[in-house]
C-alpha cells in the first residue's frame, strides 16, 4: 500500500503540513530534525482514496517495475 504514498515522498526534515506529532508541532512549531534515524514505522490512517484508484496505481506500479 505504500505505492500510493510515493508521489508525496517521505522526509525527515521540516514538514509543517504533516508532522509526526501534532502536539509537539503546536508547542514548538515546525523545526528541522537533526538526529539520526534507526528505524521508521509507517502506520496508515483511514483510506481516503477510492479502491479503484488504488488498484489502478498498484497495477501500473507493478507493470513499470516489470
């Protein structure tokens, strides 16, 4: 399911639009991450894309990968 997220990318820098912790963002505002990453865990939220669109994207990704 991560294929559908790829156009937006994943960044460990400054992203005020989708912070890891909204509470921390509200307290400190956006700030640059300067630490080292050991692991990253994605926990998908509610699917807001129509299943037919997700299927089409997954099929195209598989086609291009082949």
